C-alpha cells in the first residue's frame, strides 16, 4: 500500500490571533463562523473587500496555546495582517506573525487520515505533535493539514509514518478535485465566493450574521447570479500561462487560473460549459477538457 505523503507548504504562512476578543473581532469581518473553531474543529474562510470581492483565503484552527492559528499565503500574510488590523478598533486582540515559529504541511494519500486518527469529516481537528492536525475543511478527499513548530515539523511527520512529498504532489491532487487555494486560483479584488465554490466547500456561514462583503455574496447565492464557475480542466498540449484566455468554437469562454502536470483550474462561463465535449476548449496551443466537480451544485 502506497505510503501517505506529507508536503511542507513553504508558500503558506501562519499568523497567530490572540486576546480575549480574538474570535468576536474576526467573527464580524470574515465569511465563516469563527465561533465554531475549537480543539476539535477547524474552518476555511475568506476575507473580502466591502464590495464582496476576494482578498484572502485562510484556515483557522485552535493551537495548543488556545490561540487562533491562521494558515494563509506566506507572501501576502503581512497584507492580511494589516488589513485585518484596520477593523480591530478597541477589540482586545493582537494579530502576530508566527511564520518563523510555525509551518504548514498538507497530508495526502489513502491512509493519511488514519495515521492522524482523523475521520473523513471536513474540519475535524485534534492535537498533533506540538501543533494541530485537521481534516481539510473544504473537502474530505483532499486529506489533512497540519500546523506544527517549524523546527520539529519534518521529524514529527516522519515519526507519524509520512514520507516527504513535493508541492507539485499536493497541487496535482488539489487541482484534480477542483479545489482553489490562494491568489493563484482566486483573482484578488475580482473573484467572488459563489463562483469559486466557497459555498459547497464550507467556506461561508449563512447563519452567523453580518461580515465584510456579505451583501454581494448573499445576493449571488439567493438570486443565482453567478455566470461563471471555477472548474478543473485537463490540459492536452503545452500548458498555457495563468491568465490565458480560453475559447470555445472561437468564442470567449473563460480564463485559465493555474496548472500543473496537465491539470488546472479555469474560470469558465456557465453557458459555455453546457454540452462541452472533451477537448472543446482552446487556450494558447492547448486543448482543454472542463469537468464539473462531484461536489459542485451548479
């Protein structure tokens, strides 16, 4: 049986949110229900512009120290920290850069959840080493994530029975399932949560009350306003650059967002997805086959 692999995600960084008001402060500005985060629960969420456009996506888990650990894009973590801080006002909360101390890994393979004693239940969390591990809150088949002390991460993962893998292993797995992550897949200040699968992937709470950008997100859901969706594509031929226009029968159909090893994510118009056969789309010199993910509801 293939050994599960652990993929250190150097492109992800960690912020620590501390203070008595940490949860209530975040609750009013991010898309998911922060009050659900605890020792046995992690979530995936987004931070939007006031107009409802994507700025950041991140995972929130509770660390052994009782604080919120936020797994986000490493290169953009300071931007996220500053933007969140704008809304802190008088709340007793601090947003600290913990990237030198903590690191993130993706844990994939058929036996990955078993090695961690995690169920295939999205967002289920438990202590792991000196950190935390949790079933991916977006989709159980993605496997798990772990946030661990950077100095001991590889040792902890090896002792748990994981072989080390490459980022391409994780991205290939994630893209084949049609799951977005980071600004490579989600265009900053343009993407919306409904066209990007956040509803089906458990990234939005519809019960918790107001948050920044809620109006557009709710309107798109309840009025069915999404005209495009982010979907997985299989690529035949040389992989186009991210941002390459996609066409079907010579007509504009969408945009390629990211790709690795013949699979990718593309934002495609729903009217162009209807009845599209294998190889129906063109991008650069490549032919693309778009597929509706099993988890999607459009």
